[in-house]
């Protein structure tokens, strides 16, 4: 029999997407248009956020937030030692300096205990990325931000639709004094997708209006070809917005299905010798982008990726600890040391991320887990 191919990402595109894409095409509004506003409105309703701004991708969402915050050359932003590189690229592009706090070996998130001693007079923000779908300790990081009057830039791309303390990431915050701007990519690998796209959420009207202005060249709305500030074109197309808007009608199904797959993985992998699962915080309800597992060594990690790929299952390695990228010049700043990457280097060699897409069946998960056990030589903890 021909083996079924299991992809890392398999976005579900249904009848409703096709109907809305056609409506968007037939409206004649390919760039701006009604679906952009509908998507933004529905994101607000789902996440319980006051304002949302759609953009053409998550990377530009990060850039827009940095522009909005007025981050300039030599400003410092505290970042995790391990994460997807795109937000780090945007920090460098603006001329700011990523100051590294190492990650926690159990949660794979920025270790909140390492943040405080990295704060200096130049610190403007903390980048709180929820890695691999698990959640940062939001509560602790919020407290630090409040104490030092810093802004939190929250990247919840890999944990879109997750909740902390029963509140959706990117939604309303308990403490109105907290300065936080959140964003998520809506790329095809994410829990909700527009194919390519992103969303910024905020509870500040002022931030929303300024970000919308920056998204559109800093345009002066009342005078043709006049501008208020330096902006760019970060708009999401109406056609892609129609896809995202459609996806949002299935939000509860998506959450339910992802939770089921996540729980199946846990059930099937929790007692296997040589595998540790990502530790989930008590208050978190994660909806994950992929399912990360930590192995004893880089040999086992590589063996699993290779073994699964051989049978048409696409598992992916960890992000790379970004001190490895010479061009980022991380050590040019004396606040960054080799010791800040101790855990990220351990994790980059031992993590494997298993597919957690919406097309997976119960049998697929059992098949994946059975093969992982086989590759590891079947040692099951008593």
C-alpha cells in the first residue's frame, strides 16, 4: 500500500473559504475591501481584544510595532535565546539591539528569572514569544514589565487561540496599566490562516490608529499625496482576508481538534524512555502550532527526524540558537554572553517538532507515536 503523506502543515480550506474568495473577487476590491474590516472585527470578537490591525505577514507586524513604539538605533529589547528568527531580524533592521535572556529547559520559553538582570537604561521592551505553542509565564513577565514600565511585544503566532488564565492571548488584559502589543502570523502553518498574513491586537485606540497610519505609508487622510510620518505598505489583501474571515467561523472546531491531537500525543508519548514533553504551565491552555518533544541527544533527534521522513511523516528540527548566526553580531553588545545561550544550545540539538495540523486523524497520531517508539528502540518506562 502507498503510505499516506503526513505534512507538517495542512491548512483546511473549505466551501466557505471558496464562497468568500469568489465574493471578494467579484466585488472588484482586490486590495482594500470589506473582508479586511470583517476579519479585523471578527478577530476582536474571538480574542476579546479591543482593536485589531491586519497586515500582510507576521514579520511586518513586528516591524510595524517597532515603528509605532519609536524604537531607534541602540535601543535594547530583551529577547529569548531561542525563537523563530524573524522578530530578531526586524529588531536588527531598525538598528536596535536584541539583549538575550536564556530559555527554560522544561517550557522552552524565555526564563522570566533571567529578564530582570538584563534590564538597562536603554531597555525599551520585552519580546515575549510563546515558543512551539506552549506559553510563557505571562503573569511573571507582565509583573516585570509593570515594575520597570516596559512595553511587552507579544508574539503568539505559534500559540494562536491559546489561553492564559482563561483569557485568549492577544486579548483583554486584567491590568489596564500594562503596556502590551500582541501580534500573530496568519501563515499557512498557523492555527488560523490567510495563506500569508498577520494580525496585531491592542487595547489602545491611539496605538491602533497610529499603526493603521504606518501600515498605509503614514498617509494624510484629508489631502491626496500628503503624509504625516514615514510609513510603509503593510496592508493585507482583501482576497486573503476573505480566507481568514472564513476560517474564523470554525474557531471552536479548530480549538477542539487541536486540543484532541495534543492530548493524544501526550497520552502516547508521556511514558517513553528518552522523551520529555514540553511542560505546560498550570494556568495555560495551549493550542499548539506543532508538538515539540525533547530527546536525550542530538543523535536521537536526528534519528527521529530522518526515520519519520523516510515513512513520509514531516517532523522538523528546533529553531537554531541564534548566537550561531555570525551576521547578527550578538556578542558585539557586552550584555550578551555565551552563557546566555546555554539552554538554547542544548534545546536546539535535542528538540523535534511533530505535526499538529487539522487534517491529522487519531490513527495518524498513533502511527507517528508507534514509529517514534520503534526508532528509539521501544524502551518504555515501566
